[in-house]
C-alpha cells in the first residue's frame, strides 16, 4: 500500500534498534508497545507502558512503569542453540509498521550461527494494540521451516520479566500462574508497583492455529529460567506443512480501573475471536481515525509520507474517550522525560486532536482538571495563590521536575535549574489551550465540569505573581523563564507576559473569578501588564529585559566552545547565557500564537532576527519558525522546518542527551507541530470568534492539499490548490477568497456565535 507502510531492511545497528523501537511503536493512548523484535530484552529497550502509572524507586525520579514483555519469543534449534537473523542479505529481514491500522510486523529468515548464510527458518510476526479494547494486545507468530523440512525447534515464549528501567525496578511481587477459565488455559501475571502498591494484571492466552507445540520442561536456559518469569518452553511437533502459527491475546489493566477485576475472566471471551476478527476490527477503527484526520498533499509524496507518519503517532497516542489521560512529551515510547506531560501537549498537539477527534481531545482537558489539586499545592509551596501547574506533570498533576534536573557532563555535578520554579507560562498555556478547545469544539460544558475552576485558579496565580511598578505605571512579571530555557530568571519575557494577559482576559470573559476584588485587580492587570514592544529602527521585540544588550555571537561560535558534545548551554554557567543565542522559538512562538500583536512587516523582521540566533535545541522550535515563514510567504524555509518537525523520529536526529540525561524516544509535539505547519502555516487557517478563514501559501510544487476538520461538531473538508480554496460542509462546496471569513453561523448552521 503506497504511502502507508514504513519499513526498514537488514540487521539493525544498536542505534537503529532504538529508532525502530520508537518509530514502529503501537499504541492506543492507554497502552504503548515499543517496536522491538520478539527476541529482544531490556538491552534493546523493549517497552510496554500503561499511560498514567508512575512509580519511584528508592527516592529516585518517579517515572512510568514499564511492564514485563508479554510478546517475548526465543527460537532455538533442537540442540538449544539460538537462531539469528541470517546476515547474508538485507532482504532477509524487514521490519515495519502499517500506518493504516497500527500493525507492527517483521519478516525474517533465521540461520544457525555456525552456518550463518544458510537460512533454516522463516519467522513472521504481527502485533497491534486494539483501538476497541483499551488493554488488549494481539500478536500473531508464524514459523515456516520448509527450508529444512522435518526439523524441530524449541520456543521460549510468554511474559518476559527482563524489564528496561531507567530508575527502576518499579515492580515487585511478580507472580505468574496458569489458570483454567471457561475451559481456556490463561497465563496470569500479577504484580504491584513498589511505591504505591498499585496492582497490575497481565493475562495472556496463546492458541496454536496451525502445526503443533508440546511443552518442554523446565523452561530453556536464559531468561526462561528467571524465578519471576512467565516464560514457558515448547518444542514444535512434526507436521507435514513444516509450519507453526500461534495467535496470542494479551489483556492488561491496573487496580483503579473498572475493568481490572475482570482481566482474567474477560480474556477467554476476547480470545474466542480469532486473529482475522481482531485485525478487521482494528482496520475498521483506524479507518475512522484516518478518515477524520488524513491530510493529503498532492505533488510531494515525501512530505505526505512524513506527515502521515507523524499523524500515525499522534493518533496512536490519542487517549480513549472520557479517560482523563493525556499525552506525555515522549509519548508512550518509554520512561524518557519521566513520562511527564509538558506544555508540549497543549500548545503543540492539542490543536490536531481537537480539530480532528474532539471527543477524545476532551480527555486531555479532563487530565488537567484532575491535576488541579497538584497545581494548587505547587502554587502554595512557592507562596502564591491559585494554580501553578507542574512543569513536568505526572499522575494527579504532581510535579516531577526537580530543582536539579540536569547533571553537568563535565563535572558530574547536579546543576541547579529553574524549569520547575520559573516557567510560570505553563498555567497560562493550559488556559490558552482550553480557550481554543472551547472555541473550536463548542464544548462549553467543560467550563462547568471543572474548566472554569482551572481558568480562575490559574488567573489567581498570576494576580499573586505579578508586580506593580508604580514608577512605570505598569505591572511586570519578574524572575521567570520563557520557552528559551537557556536564559533563566529573566524579567518580562515577551511570551510569558502575552500568555498571562490572555489568561486574565479569558478568566474575566468566562466569569472564572468570583471575588469582586480579584475581578477588579484582573481588569487592572489586563490594562497595565507590560508587553515588551518592538525596539529601535529594526522593530525587534526584546525577548526579555536586557536581551538586546547581550553578546551577539553566532550559534556555531557558542557550540564550538563546548568541552563536551552533550554540554548543557543554559543554566548558571551555560555558554549561551550571556549571548543572544537561544534554545528555541520564544518571541517567534509568541508571534505565531498572537499574530495580531504587531504589523506583518515587524513579524518578518523579528522572524529573521531570531532565526539567526536560535539553536533549535528543542524539537518544539521548528513549528513556530515554519508557521510564520509560511504566513509571510517564505515557503522554502517553511518547508525545511516542516521536514525538521515531521521527520524528527524517522531520521532519528533529535538530541539524545542533555547532560547525562537520556531524552530519546518519540516526539509527538514535533509531530503535532508538523500538522500545524501544514494547516495553520501553508493553508493559513485561522479560527476566530467570527469564523474560519484561509490564506494559503503552498510550496510551489504542492499541487493540492486536502484536509478534514471537525468544527463545533460539523465535519468540513478543505481543499486548497494554487487557484482555489474550497470548503465542503453540510453537503455543499463553498469557494472562498484568501482571507475571507466564513462565519460560524454558515458552518454549523446554528444561530449566533456561542463560544
Ligand atoms: O517542553 C519541552 C521544553 O520546552 C524544552 N525541553 C523539552 C521539553 C519536552 O519536550
């Protein structure tokens, strides 16, 4: 299927094992399974993650819990010698993902080590994480030894307890057992997280559908002999076809969930449906997911492929409806970045979710509503009122970011960082995203279901955080860190001040502040909050007070000063600190989100100024640079930045370390950014209180872009080509001119604007 298969050939190098593990991830927002091969273990970073379950071991960083791997398979010959992927040709091993249905597959020829170039066995596998049943994982294993008929093989399979942990172990009391339920033999593994004792269950049922297996006892050597293991050893029985097919159904859940107690009894019912049933079911669900979100780009198959890959990852991570789950900064690709939720979700991913799958996007908001107690606690801890959301949020909104979040690679000493304490824009980012969610989906009910309280408490936080400067007749926000984390503890960061102003305006508009004194104060702060203004003849907005007086040096010069390639450029002694070199889009992000604050010409000037000074040390940075470049007609640079975002994981080029901290994994924010670049950048989509408008600037070789969206419950399809803008909705195609506003009334058929 053209454009839907992402695959690699040949035996992977160590790095490729990691990138394939990321790129071929299968997930359904609740469970994530890394795209590793069946025979892999912790060294190759196998991973089965449940979204939202965290644990801390012996006071170390809390991180998501990686489960024992229920997809494990080891193949040996009848002498117990391991087989390997036959190295004679890259064609002997292919490995990939079918983006259309989230099906991971491998197709390998295996050989013996003593005669590596002679294949003796074919091994195929497929797996997916069900879109219908949150905890269900399906696996099909197919062995074919027509190359060496009459041979017999030893297979070790089951739930492998060899777990990849960064700060673990996180699980204990791992107890495997076999249970006969309704005549079906189910393997059950029970375990508990160490810190909070959260019970987790995995049930696994394997059915031989072709050929035969007989048990070997005891389990073969290696991981199978682990005392906590759920592995069993088998031997193939002779069959005229020299083939074996095994279908495996796996069900996972944890203690607080309503389906937890039913894991073992539910599995036989689910396993009664065969592979074909579940595969069709999966294809049907994914078909619906894609129907609502697949953006088609004619004239650029590379861009199309990169975008589709990005959307695949975003769709895989989309939480099930009503779950109050969110999407961590590295998705479900491992314990990286503590599995925490950052502003990445609200600013970079949520627009895609709310404009394509609004009902499931609601889960992201519910997650923040659920996290409000954590945010109130954090504000109080620093002596403020209201809600100061966690910079790195884990379950129940708990802050996971530490004061010493980076270790200096040169000295090995922990570095004092201020991400947690000073990136106060996080609360306003959440309010900004909530406002957009309501505007775009029309779901005002969320306000009465906790949304208004979130907005009000965030506003109260800023009212207690800002300072009145009577001498200058203005309010200021002092001692903050903006998106550019290389310059910490600055005053009046442009992005932060813009965001806070918006937060207060929205709180007033939605009646989220109750106390009359607070309402009056908010009105005053909205009027008098200082927003850094374009400066000098060039009209450059200072990123913060004094920014324009810092040293002007090239990015290369700063990078050349490093003593170690992973040296952190920010912090107290960071090389970038006294220069104008910044980590990521900051002023430019502010202008991307609030283009109306200055005239177009100044937007261009600021883009050019900051572009030369931005290291793009974060995967988030490219979105705003591309978005603005497209809007100002610089489609060439926009396209480059689009590729940086959309191909970040395909190319495996993202930073892997900050200091000694491993930060690999997938980059859903960059993937959400890739979608934004196409939709808000190249198509120039703007959604305002008045309605929708488009002002396209397509790269010259893009013939046409087609994009489905859901706006306040109405499905629309935008088709933009060089000479027309067509919008199809409610059974009719409407042609509009660039910049013309299509009123809400016309789109939804409803009376007046209601959001
Ligand atoms: O949220 C980002 C931050 O802006 C830069 N460092 C990485 C974080 C997670 O992606």
